[in-house]
C-alpha cells in the first residue's frame, strides 16, 4: 500500500485549474458544481468525475467546508513527541486512532511526530494529551499558538 | 457549542459535511434530505457560518506533494520576545509562508517561539526562502531550525462525534 503522502494520480493542466479555483471558495447556489464548471469551461460531469478521482487518489485530502473549531468554542493545538525509531509505527497507529488528532506528520528531527489536536471544547485538549501519554507511554509537548500572524492554506498548483 | 450560537441543526450539518461536501449536482439538496430540512436552510446555515468565521471557506485541500511542493518545512526560530510580534507579522506577510504563529518555548529542549511553514519544489528552494526569513529576523534571531515533513501520517481535519 502506498504511503498516505504519495498520491496515485498524475495531475494534468485541468486538474491544476480545478485545484486552484476551488481553493478560492465555492458557491452556495443550487447547482454549485455547474457554476464552477462553467467558469472553468468544462462540463459539470467532468468536474465531478475529476474531483472524485482526485479525492480517491489523495491528490486532494478533502473537499468541503473548512471548520474553525476555535470559533465554535473548541481548540486547535499543535503538539510533538520524540519517538524512538523502533517504536514509531506502533505509536503512530495509536495517535492516528484518536478522533481528536486532525493531522499528523512525521518530521526529520529528534521531535519526529507532530500532530494537531482539534477538540470541541478547550478542556478536550488536556484530556486528549492525557490519553496519548497514557496510551503511548511518551511525553507530549504542547505548542498552543499564542499569536497568529498569518494563515492562508492556499498553495498554487503551478 | 451553544455559547457561540450554533444549534443542533448547525452541529448536524457540520457532522454531515466534515468528511466532505457531497459530489452530486445538487449537494445542498442532498444534505437537506439527509437532515430533514430544505436546501435553502442548508445554504443559509452555511452562509451564516461563513460570515461568522466558523467556516473559513468551502474549498479543496490539496496534498502538497501532489501539486509539486515536495519540500514542506516547518521553520522554527528563537526570536527575542520584545520583537517577535513585529517580526512575526513581517515574516507572515511573505508570499511563500502559509502559516505563521508565535508559540511557547519548551525549554531546555525547544528554544523556538516563532513557527513559519515554508513550501517549495525542493529543499534548495526552501533553503533560499529560509535565508530570506533569516535576513528579516537578523540579530533578533538567536537560533533556528527547519523540520521537513517526510510522511503524512494522518490528514482528516476536524471530526465532531456523531452523537
């Protein structure tokens, strides 16, 4: 099985235009895909088929509303752990298994596992950290944001 | 979630769409059927959450690797506390920085308080971008590092419980 980081579809020029257009928002009309397809000069069927294929092949990790849990009374917190190589897969499976873990990345550093906790309540963060410590036996270093200077998830597909 | 004015229908709408928007011609109608409300209610709720900031936007999240960003570095900087906010704003404004935050240090192992995500077509390109950040920070930066991601272990986004 390919790693989650390895997409299995080669994107073409139309895919790239779709990706770039859909990073700018999506209409709330009755037939939003038709609206976007018309803007791109392709058919609605083609747009839907390409979106389906890009999600299936993990070129897109998701398509839909991006929720800001902090504006709903919840919290996002970045956290890191140092996991010995021999234990990495076991710990990754345990951490990924928790619904509070929204993202998890392996990074090249002594702190080699970096994940984002997203919880419905601020108190949920401490509970999730306790769970991870108990389940894995490793300390969790939390790096809650103190100030946000800039967030823009968009990256152009060049 | 009642403290921020989200009711049961909002919550059910979040649960119904957190894995993604339906890939059908009339997605808001389908959601309305699933939730037992009119499509117009779904559209109005989404509009309200967009305006209220509970939804950042409705859109696609690409896999960085798939669209040519093979080097994805979390750059971290130990910046003098008295200047970090002004410098963070400048670094965050750079076109190639997608996220920029101030975070607490975790001494003695982790001296860094400024985090900036930098993406590029290769590590050499990221290194050039890091050099530009280093130039901006100048003598206010005591140490820095870059942590490249080597694997996405999970990327699902928020998941509310279905209950």
